[in-house]
């Protein structure tokens, strides 16, 4: 079954999912944050089929999330490393981990702790200063890529969510 492409959708979330929405993608990125760099190690740790892993790694490299680098002095052996773009997915991984800890129905297998202070990492959230915000606390405004249809939809959403209509 062919997955639907979100490439033409005028939505930042859809475009992000186009790059990392296939479930193996974020697990591969997670593995990179754990120090995994070699194909065989990804395959062993994830239990993923080799052909699927090859396709996902190639896609992540093509999208600029991973770099594929030849290991010096090894001939043909390569390693995969997060790019800056890939490292910027870390808050997404932490948010998913924290959400899964809260709603996944199991005890958390990992605790995130600040290396320097030893304090637990705070929940990822949407904030202004120290105030946490939910969907009803945020007004969505048209961005530079918005269409007139999008602007109208945002206006209707804001009226409904913020009780202005």
C-alpha cells in the first residue's frame, strides 16, 4: 500500500511528516541520539528489515537529517550522524517520550536528567514565559505562506477556540 504524499499540502506539520512521518524515521533518529552510527547496529537494535532500513537511511540523508560519512581508514564502511537539522528534532523526540510515558500505559523505561545539575528534564510544552499554553490560549495568524482560504479558516478557528464568535 502506497503512503499518501503530503508534499503539496500547505501545512508545516504535513511537510514535516513528509520527512519524518514514517515510524522508523524517528526511531532511527532516536538511535542516533543514543550514539548508534552503523547500519548493522541500527538493524540489530531496531529489529528492522535491512531493505527498510536502507530506504529510511537513504531518505533521511536525502532530506538532510542525517549525514552518511565514510569511516576513516575503513575502506567502504560508512556511519550515519545527525546533522544540525536532525539534532533539532530532539525536542520532538523528548515530547513524544514524555507523552508516551504519560499516556502509554507502562512505567517509563528511561528518565531524562540534566547532566550538569542532576535535575529531571521538565515536560516539553508551549509556553510564554513560565505560563503553559494549550490550544485555546493560542491565536493562529496567517504566515507568509498562507492562502486567503487559510486566513479565513484561521479566523473562524480563532473565533471558535477563543470564544469570540
